[in-house]
């Protein structure tokens, strides 16, 4: 299979700082397999709510094939703080066998709890570049979920009816013009607003939106961001303009608008024309309007003023880590399950067709990538028209707790943009100096 082309550092996603749930020990008394032998229990604590049901179905298939293994899943994500929940579980002593980590910052935070996975078949099959952010001194400490990308998702029918060609939107000025056109035709298009900016979700603004404007500063390399002692916001003015545009033409109040309202109540019901999100929303949209999800959406890059070579931000959203504190048989069972998930025929079919993932591994029939958002991301990767995911190189908690929280104050008129940026710069430098 042709490998995807990655810019350095197209890795990592959704910043956690860690901590976890569920983990029964490997030898629960009374836990027996069908044949009467002892079962190994593998507790999985994962963040991806979008594929929760499909993941549980695939796990059930694995348990049928492997009756000596019992897998228990806890999913915490969406509007909940996965990192805080993970830390809480570890602090309680109830540690999971498999949990999620991001890039280099999470690896540093959790290194004492991570098993070397370099001997797994999945590590061997991982696409070039996808393991860079989780490899330390030749040890592979995480296995990629998949590849994801994000940008401005738009309703193709509404754009067509408004006379807007999405391909002509190549910079901030053309985006602003399109937004004003849509706003002027809200009544005839049946729109409540042009955008739905989920200001309540600090990961949307403090991680994903900020990444679009900070990635060029760090050469699209998550490791460069991780090693940086300071952040300068070289494209900060463009950042502010895109944030202001979304806020001005969004359903209000944006600071209380959450992910579910944005995707399900507004975009999926065609009450707004544009949202900032990624291909992971396909399932949520399909659950409300299958036709819209399959043929009525497009994705375009968020323009960065002052930058000529932009593109869709593409990377690995999260990695599977295996808890090194577990008994040996649990660690082995956890590694076996992850290998099966990404390298067996059954697992690969689920990854492509049930999870609707863009694979981060070799050996997949990528012609089966059919949803328009994932296809746009795959095509952009093949063409090299992407920018990196560097936000997992941010200091622990900085993206959401510092920058994202500061943006909420800005959206609420409680802080100026200059105050948000100055505070974020100082917090970055302080964190790196510790």
C-alpha cells in the first residue's frame, strides 16, 4: 500500500494530561473462561465517545474468539475531562490495563506507567512518522488510534444555494466574504446563524484552533513545540481574526455552546452552515441525517493570514498505552488485543467500515474510505497539503486550562486579546522552566 505522506510531527491530538480508570487485576477470583480455565481481565479506559458502540461490538467479537480474555471498557470523553478522570483512577489505585495518551508531553507525564510496545505487530505496521511523538530511546510507548483531520466543515447544499464555491475560499478575505454572503441570506436558507462556535469546549479553541496558528511557528513539528521554552504567537493576529469571525456570526452566547449543540442540534439539522470540527463528527451527523453525512458536507482549511502554504491539520488524535504496572499476563493480553484490532482481517474491517477511521497502519484498502470528510483528509495527506498537529507538544494543561480558559474570558468580554496572549506566553515559559 502507498504510505501516507506526513509532514514532521503530524501526530497527537486532544490534549490530556492523563490519569485513568478501570482496571481489574488479572486474576479475579471466580473469573473463568468457557472451558473452565482462568480468564484474564483487561480493563480499557478510553476517550473516544464517537465510536463507543462500535468498539464495544468489536470487543465482543474478540471475546468470542478468545474466551480466556474478558475485556471491560469505560469511555469518558465528549464534554467530560478524560485527563482528570484518568488521573483520578490512577490515584485511587484502580488502574486500567489500556489507556490513552497523546504525544510527547503525555509520554513524559506517564512514562513510568507505560509498556514498551515495539515488539507488537501493530508497531511494525504503523505508518512512517506516526510513532515519532511516542518513541523514547527506541521504546515505542503508544500505538496510534488512527489519523484524523479537521478544519471548517460546511454544508454543500447551503453553499450552492448561496452561490458560494468553497474552492475559491483560499484566504481570510475570501472566507469573510463567503460568511457575509451566507449571513445576508440566512432567512431564505433557513439558517439561525452562519457558524456555531462551541466556546464552552476549551479543546476546540485552546487546542485545535490554536494549533492551526501555532503549528507554523513550530515548523509543524510536535517535538519542536515540546522542546520550545517560549511561544511567540507569530500568527496571533490571524488567530484573533478567525476567532472573532466565528464569534460574530455564531449562534449566541458562544461561551455556553457545547460540542453536542454545535454538531447535533445546529449543524446536523442544517441550522448553521459552517462548524470547526473534524472527520470524527461523521457518526454523529449520520445518526441524525445519513444523507447529509454521506454526501452533503465538505471540509476546507482554516486560513492562516500571512501563511502561504496552509492546509488541513492532520495527525494522530490519541495513542493506546499499556499499563506496565499490570501483571505480565494482563500486559500480554492487552498487547495481543491491540495487535488483533489493527492487523487481523476482522479488526481491519472494523477499523475501516465500522469505526470509519482513516488508518494509521499499512495493509488497509483505503478505497473503502467513503465519507467525504475522511476522504478529503486522506487526499490532502496524499498530496502533502497538510499542517502538523503540535498541540500535544504544549506544556501539560496549557492548551485547555490556560489558553482555552483565556479565550472563554475573551469571548465573555472579561479579558482583551492582548491579555489572553500575554498570559498564555507567561504560562508557557513558567511551565517550561519548572
